[in-house]
C-alpha cells in the first residue's frame, strides 16, 4: 500500500472547499502543493484564493496553510506553477470578479475588466514568500475570447529554456447560440522565452464543428523534444480525452487535437508527467467512463500513442489531479478524493516508480 497524507480537507483552516490541485518539486527538493481555497462555498466563483502547503520530506508531513495569491475578496485561481532552471518558482493564474460565474462569462454578460484575466508572480525562497502579481492578459488573451483558464496543474520549462503553460478559452458564439455550447471550447498555450518576464501565445486549436473541442489541458516534454498535450474534450463525441504533439515547443501543433480512445475517463481534468529514468509518460485521472471515480495512473512508452493501466489508486470518488517526480524512486499524486464525494479532500499519495513500470 502506498503512503498517503491529506494536506487539504474541506471545511478546515478557513475554507469551505479546496479544489484544483497542482504540485511541483523545487530545486531544493521542497514539494509545493497548491490549490484553490474557496472561502465561503464550493462554487467556482466567489472569494477564492490560491493556497499552498510545503513539504520538505517528500510529502509525508506538510507545513501550515499559506496564501500565495489573494484577489481581495474576489477570485484568484487555476494555479499553474513551474520551477525554473534558476530555482525560481513561477505561478501563473487567472483572476476575475467574485460575481463572475462561468455561465455569465460564457454568455458574454461580464465586462472584460471583471472577467478572466491572467497574472503571474514568483517565489525565490521555495514558496515561503511571493512577489506582487503582474498582469499579462493583453499578451495572451485575444479580444473576444470569453472563458479563459490556465492548465489546471503544473506547467513546464522545456530543455530549451522555454516556459509552456497550457490553457483553454471559449470563442464568441454565432447565430442564436448563447456561448455555452461545447463547440466553442478551444485550446491554446502561453509561452515565455525569458523565464517569465515576457509572454506570448503559442498554438491555438479552434473549431466550431463539435468534434474535439479542447478544454482543460496538461503537457509534458517527451525525450525526443516534442511537447505532448493531453486535453479534456467537452464535445458530445467522439470521447472524453484528446491529445496532440508539437515539434516547435508549443508554437504550433503537428495536427489538431485528435481523440485518444486509449484513455477511458469521464469528462474531467487530467495530468501528464514524463519520466526520464525510466522513459515512461504517465497520465493520472479518473478511469470510470461515466463518473468522477476510480483514480488511476496510466502509462505510455510511445509518447502518448497508446496507454495501459499502470496503477489503480482505489475505487473511491475522485476528480482533478496532478503528478510530480518526488525523487528517483517515487512519483507523487495530488488529487481530489473522498469516501462519499470527490471533493472532500485533496490527498497526496507517494507511489513507487516500480509500481508504474
């Protein structure tokens, strides 16, 4: 049985709910577990801030709750952390007004100033303290886009030095559509070639034909240098997961997102992580086809073309997750789960690499 701890539990430490996990390992070996701390309710809008806990022993013991980003009673969420080669930790995230619900944003009923906007801040002391946030919306969000989200989960720095942050957005509707239709969901990524000082848009994947519409997206750099993107598909067909590859560091996709039938899952976020020793690409997410349950780590040895179940965690309710390499022998899984509902806790589980390969 693998080791498990519970860094976040709903109703504790000043928050009604904790959602949207992300985890990274710093250059000094500290684990930083991030999530949204939803102050008054479990809703996706309201007073939401990004909180974190730190662990210096590989996730066995977690320090006190810290606030990394607070938007003054409004929303700061969708944490996308990444550890740079300099040791700095970047935290890209979105902000919006507390009253701006997803439905209202999709329908175009929210002013741009109150809608989803993109910010970045950093830590140079392993997450103990954080810089003031800096807005980058004008560089990475096109006029007319309505909904906007980063990842969720960790972002990545490529071996070239480029920072890649997967994202998603929605297009304005046509005709009598309201904007809430799945066919307007679209994908993109944010890129930085100077360690987060300046940003620009990479690929965009947009169509309104209702066949594979990217939503929440995760990414990994493969050993051959390609970037692998895996996304939640909200379209009615042909499945709930899709993937794509980029040969130019996220600037463009070799092909648009295509169905990934090898990953059976409900409509839900997932996470990917490339192990270099051994050479295995991992995916975490619920494996029940219809419900958010049965958290499972799956593995690919061909760059995401085919997948096999490597480690079923348990049969409990489960939803969003993020993967991290803890040390040479251990992978960490930070995921939403509970005995009677998927959002009771955010749990961290240590999984031996030998269990996955």
